[in-house]
C-alpha cells in the first residue's frame, strides 16, 4: 500500500498503520510534539498525558510515540486505552502541559494517528484543548522540516509512568457537574441503556458513567480486542444491530460511540436511529434548561461549525441564546467557545463540547446531558426529538443528506468549490471552509468542503424535505 495517504492538519496526523504511518513517522511526530510541549512549559520537567483508542495495531504507534516524547525530554503519563476526552480531563488532573491521543477517530480499522491537546494555564476550569488552527499549521511545518528524530542526553530524557484510574476520574467529573437532583432522578429511574463502544476506548469510561448513574447496561462492543465489530463511524447503516437490540429489549435509549469516544449517536426507545445531528441539539436543550450552571439561557453562546444542522439555531432562538458558526474542526469551535463568557457547543457529527468538563468533544458528556434532559422532563427520547422538530419553521424538522467523493489530494477539491461558488453566486455564500451556500427563502443550505481527516470531499445539504435535500446534493454532485 505504497500510495497510502498521510494526512496532516488541524486534527493532527493520520495514516494507514504499517504503510504511511510507520514507527519512524510516529516517533518523529511524537518528538515534534515533545519539543513543542517542552517549549510551551517554559523549561524544567515537561509532563504529558498519553492515551490510545484501543484499535488493533495501536501498540506500535504507542511505543513509537512514547519514544519520541521521552526522547524530547517529556515525562509521559500513559493512560493505556483511553478516550480522547479522557486525555483532556487527565491533562488537568495531572497538571500536565498537554496530551496526546493516539487515534484515527472514525476512520477504518487500518488507520491510526496522533492528536495533540495543549493546556492553557490561564484558563478557568477545564483548560486542555486541541491546538488552534495556527498552532496546528506550525506543527505541520515542524514535522515536514524534521528529517530525523533528535533526542536528549541520557540524563535529560523523560520517564514513563502508568495511570490506571482515568476512566473513573472522567466519569465522576461529568456526574459532579450535573445538579444533584438530576443525578438522583436518573439513578432512581434506573434507565435501561444499550451502549455500543465498538471494542475501543469508550467501553470502560462509558460503563463507569452509566453504572454510576444506576443505569441497567447492556454493553455491546466492550471487548478489548481492538477489532471493530462493524464499521466504526456511528452512522445509521452501521448500527442496525444496535437499533434492533434497543427495540427488542424495550430499552429507554441506545448510545453508540466511535473508537476514541468523542462522538455519540442516539437510538430512541423504538429502536429508531436518531442521528448524530440530534446529539448536539438535545445536549444544548439540556444545558439551556439550567442543567449546567443555572445561568439564564440568554447568557449563553452556542458555538458550532458550518456543517451542523439548523436545529442548533432553533434551540438557541427558543431559549434566547446566540449562535456562532465556525469552519469545521474541533479546534475552530473551541476558539469560539473560549471567546465567549458562557458557552456550549460542538459539531453536528455527534461531538458535544461541554466546557465545564473539557474543551474536547466528549461522548460521556453527551450521554449524561441526554439522560439528564430525559429525567428532568420525564419524556421519552422520541418525544424530545419531536419537540426539537417542532421548533423548526415548518414545525416538522429537517432532512439532512451527506455524501462524499474520493480525492487523490485535498487540493483537488478546488475546481469543484469554485464551480459551486459561481453556480450559487446570487445566494448567501460563505467561503471560510470550502463553500457553504445558504438559501433562506427555501430554508435550506449546502456545504461542500475537503475533509481535514480523510482523502475525500464532503457534500452536505439540509432542507425541509428529503426531496429538496437530495436535489441540492445532486445539483452539487453534478459539478464535481
């Protein structure tokens, strides 16, 4: 697989294990991160937290990355298999300068990668987050300019220690930020929950959270094999078994995590796939209803990206909050969150960012907030979804369609983007991240962009009906 891609960008480094992602590449990127962490720490001992998403083949990446980090003088706290948001939580808990999550997120089995988190020592509460887009670009330049792996002398190389309690710490941190009466209501309800952790990092932390909330847990994909039982992206076509299990077991809800557990998809009590777009909207409803800090809703800013459903705008309008849109990528959303006094947000891929817990997309936060909303309203998930749809201008919600086109290189998307901008020149066009076209008179939008994490171009459209959304996708696809 000599033509396997190595993707560098705002989400870190990703490649195909054993092809584009070799021990040398992982070690070199680890060393680049180590030097960067060391500079940010101001000298002295530099403490870094590291976790991996558990996928098979990850041990090679782990050992190589640790070698690069300790060779650069960093002391590494190795969490073993841990979610990406758990790494963020532990950066704070360990008073570390930053963290490294070894993950390719939802990418297929053969992929892996390295994603950095950096601590802001001046932040209040949670402080770890993905590097800013500018910092990420600087790391890419450093990596491309590093033709070899340097190392410090024997007396200055770092040390490695092991931490075994990270999942429990993360789960308890989430629960501690829920109102006591809500926690008690969830515990007394004893909800039946089916969780699919795809045999990856979310298994331990997810089990901790749901058991502490006294949920009756039917746990799928909880093995430590690192072999995904189905394609790992939590989309409808990949979760048919989970949907059937929730329906047949008469469970209250089903949850599906991706390998590094920063995304969450929801199945309602009827076994119906709700979709990742609803995850953020339901969590936002929970926060704005007072589950977070008890602030007035109009004090909140909701931050999300250009590819996220208008449901978040409907929720904000209903509660009197405001919305800020950013280019796609967790780092871009985090910048907007940190620029607001009281903020909550995430991305429409099921990635919820609850700053009270961590500035990292977090499936545990999402699960807790959805259960909290259910407990406070005493309504089934299906009814909460109906209420979300009723907030839309049509009163019936939206249809969102997502498609993708393979790319040899990210730059190959440029001609299509230019055609889209030209075709829709009379509409509202946003070119901060690819091309997003808003058609307010039709209640629709379409977004075309090159992915930050895969060699593909994404086509996303939303409209009041499936036919309108499909037509938008077809119109854009014809320009490819």
